[in-house]
């Protein structure tokens, strides 16, 4: 049996820089991954089984509409394996919430099956399989600080990234990515400015202040609760706040994990119906057990 974390993906900054003829938007994004997320467990079995547990399991498909099973199918096609497996997805992240949950789940399945089947494929091969499942899957396979460009498949690792205390907060609403992009007024933003040569917490936050998430304004227009979530993070003492991806999950950055834990506790008391999690970012892509 193997267990793999499927970490939340955070778009710390996201500029929409264009649109391809096929309708895909071109992005320039600084991405980080957290030590909190879904968890995928894969074990040998006498027949294929797939179950979903956890606080956000309700309503998720358990057929090929789920990226977990599509990832299994892709790995079998690539490596010619037919071994029955029992896959359990522990769904800890809200669905359709802008933190790449489905893509991260798929990446966890790719890594987990490679480990279970003792395949040792190189990173480029897994990334190619992942891209066939979705534009975000290759970066979720990397699961470390990175710059993502194109439709998300052009990835450059960011070295020397600082550790961050992070609070994730979602007001309990799902936001349609398609609706957010449809409401986007400008699709030709300038690329992100160059990152500073040396990054620490304050340098990163200062740099982030010069950037945007271009999807935040249309998402807030569609779902005003996003603004309330950002305000709650500020009130709890976050040094920097922003919405991730197409929303509605927002994040606050703190200098330490302890500060993040205290802030999360404060927000939970005021907003007991919200999803709130205190965590830290991964640095090198090594996932905690």
C-alpha cells in the first residue's frame, strides 16, 4: 500500500496574458503548494475499487468523470499494467475552490501508482501523462514553488523560496471557473515582474504587492463572500491576502506557522461554517507522509 498527499495549489500571483485560438487562456503565475490537502491511498486488490471519504466527499463522481480514475486509466495505457487496485481518496479540500484539488488528486495517483508498481519513470514522462489529464497536473506533480506559463504546462522551478505560514479560507461557496473567465474584462495583462534575486518573507510579500490575481475581480463580482473572506484574513493579522486561482478559496500569509494557527483558530470561532486550515508551504517538492 502507498499513501500520497495531494497538496493544495496556491496561485500566489496570476496574470492572464492572452488567449489561444482554441480558447485556452495564457497565464503567468507564481505557484506554491501546501502541506495540507487531499490524501490518496492505493493498495493491491482482487478487483478495482474506488471510494471517496473525508469532509468534502459528497457529490463527487466515482466514475470516469473523476480525474483519479482517468489517471489510473492513463497509467495503465502508458505502462501496460492491469493489476487491480483499491484507491481511496480522502477529500479534505473544498470542491471547485481554486486550489487545484482534482489536478492534485490526479498527480498523486500518478506518483502513487509509479511507486506501487515500482516503475521509476522520469519526471518528463509523468508530466506528459499528466498534461493529457489537465493543464495543471504537471505543476501538481512538481509540487514545489514554481513559475507556470503558457496554459500552465511551462514550468520553471523557483529556488530559495522562503517558508510561509499560510491560512486557507473558503466561505463555503463553489465558483465556476468558466463563469469567472467569461466575466474577465481584460485578457492581455503584462507578464509577472521578475522575482527578486533573494527571497525572504517580506521581500516576497512586497513583490506580491506589485502583482495581481486577474481572476479575483470577476470572481468577487460573481460571489461577494470572497471579499468577506479576504477581510477576515486581514482582520486575523495576515501580512498579505489574496484569492487563489478562480476562487473561492483565499489565503493569508504569515511569518510563522504558529501565527497562522492562531489566526485560523480566530477565524473558525467567528465563521464556524467556513473551511479554514492552517498550514505551511512545501519547499522542494518532498511531500510529508
